[in-house]
């Protein structure tokens, strides 16, 4: 019965979050969005409850056990300072933050082992709402609604939001940063820029290489926007780059990013990371070893296909991989749509405001394809970029629909971004 305490708390916390993030929608739109996200949250909480009842504590692997034990240990130590917390915490200081998140959860709700998974449902749905809000600033409501329906109930994303692991919180932090940076580029205030950069600091203690990727994307976007958009947007992106560099060095991130990049951005480290992943019954690429940079290039096409589209039927070796395969035919069928959506998002000047998110999906996909060597972890890591690909699939499908009906491409956009002629045509 203790499982109901964190479940009730998550629902209570999600109410102000969901209502706050949907305040810019019309009344009808808001009602639709709230129905979708609350139903999706209840599905995740129900699944987490079933996991808590029927799955052993170690089902999600040693990382989950480590976070759970460290969190419980920290909660006990905060309640009784005489307890030695060192026996519970990881020694890897670059990954300690999620232990403290788990500790705070256990401190509040008590010794409910699966409590972090319930809060991951909250983190996951908040991240999807942020992504939907970003879409709402660019695209028509139908696209926003369809994206939320698809992403909220896609099986692997539901599972992703019920793992007692840090990945869901990492994705939320990434979405907070990308959302606020894009809002700033669109013309919002300096507060959005500050949030997009400030969130990188705690993220460093969750998954440091994503900070490096986001850092690079924000600087790279300056050059993509230069000459493409208005002078105002070029100036805003350059200010963003300056503030990003200054903040990173003031906060101490700059030297750490340079240190990590110099240490890990080489073939030897890539080979070490991908070798570490080639363990377990679902390991693949066991014969591959990176000796030179050309090996990375040579193996990349096959590894990319595996990361994006595995497991294939011949790779089903367990109940988990069989369940993972069930959604794959749907994902394969969506391939033409997300390619079409990606093309539209690059070509259309308003949709190009999604560029930071698109670059994030591309860079993270490339990185995981290079280093991942296990079907199970690939399935879990793919969920960290899957919502973005589903977003593109919805855009691509919608583009195909309006082409068949003879509408202008501007019909995909939010009403405020459509050309005057398009607005009059749609109203007639």
C-alpha cells in the first residue's frame, strides 16, 4: 500500500505543472492536451505499480540497484547523521546527482523501493509537454495533438518513463535547455537564455557528454542562423553564444568540458566505451574493434541501422527483446514520414527554428550508434531521441496530407506564422 504515497504525490505535483504548461492554449485545445497527458501519466503510474508488485528489485540492472541503494542510504543519513553514507554512494562524482534526487524522494515518501520510477513518469510527461509547447509555437494544433498522442503512448517511451534510472531526468533537463534556448531565439526574454544555460550545470553531474553536445549545438546554431534569419535573430544568437561561453567558464564548466573532450575524444576511448557495452546475452558487434579513425567510419553504417531499427526478428533472445520487437514494425513504417518531416524542418524558414533539437537528435544518435554494442541498452538509449523522431514523423505525415488536399505548406504552421493569403484561404 505504500506505493500509493508516491503515486498520489506525483499526480498532485503534475496538476500545476500541466496546467501551467498549457496556459497558452485555447480552452478547447487545453482540455484536449490535459486529457492526453493525464491519461498517459496514469498509464505510466499503473505500469510502474505492476512492476513494483511483480518484478524483482534487480530487474532493471546494477545501475538501478545502485541508485536505489544510494538514495535510501542518503535518506537514512539525512534522518540520522550518525549513519555512514559512504557505503551507499557511488565513487563516480560525475554521476552523483541522481543519487541525491533518489535520496530526496525516499526522504519524502519513505522506503518505497520503486518510488523513483513513479517520479520518472512525472519527469517524462513534463518533458513531452515542453516539446509539445515548442511545437505549438511553430505548428498548427493538429500536429501538436498528434505528436502528444503518438509519443505519450509509444510503448518504448512508456517503458522509458518507468525505469528507476536517471535517463528520464536527463531527458527532462535536455528539453528544459533546448526549449528555453529555442524560445530565446524566437524572441523571448533573457530569462529563457539564462535557464537554457543554467540547467547545463546540474546536467553535468548527470551525463556530462550531453552538456558538451548542447554546448556545441548552441554555438553551431549561431552560424546556421547567420544570413538565414533577421538581423535581430542573428544578434540574439550571437549574444547567446557569448553568454554561454562566459557562464560556462564562470561556473567552472568550461575547463571541465575542455578537459573531458581532450581526454575522451579519441579512438582509444571510443573503443574502450564500446567494448564495455559489448556484454551480456544481447551483445552485438563483438568482433568489432576501433583501432583507427577509419574503423569508426567503416563500422558506422551498420551500427547506425542497428541503433535506429533493432531488434530485428533474428535478435530476439529473451522476453525483454521480444517485447521490444513488438513496436518495431510501427517504427519501421514511420521511417518515410520522419525523413519527410526532417526535410521540411530544414527547408522551411519557420520550421527551421527546431534546428537545435534536430541537431541534438542527430549528434546523440551518431554518438550512441558508435559506442553502443548491446541491443538492450540500444533500446533504452534510443528512447532518449525517439520523441524527436516521432515529432518529425508527425510533421512529415501532416505535410503529405496537406499536399494531397492541395493546401500550401503554410497550413502546417501556427496561425500567427502563416502568410496573409494562407490565412484568408483557410478562413474561406
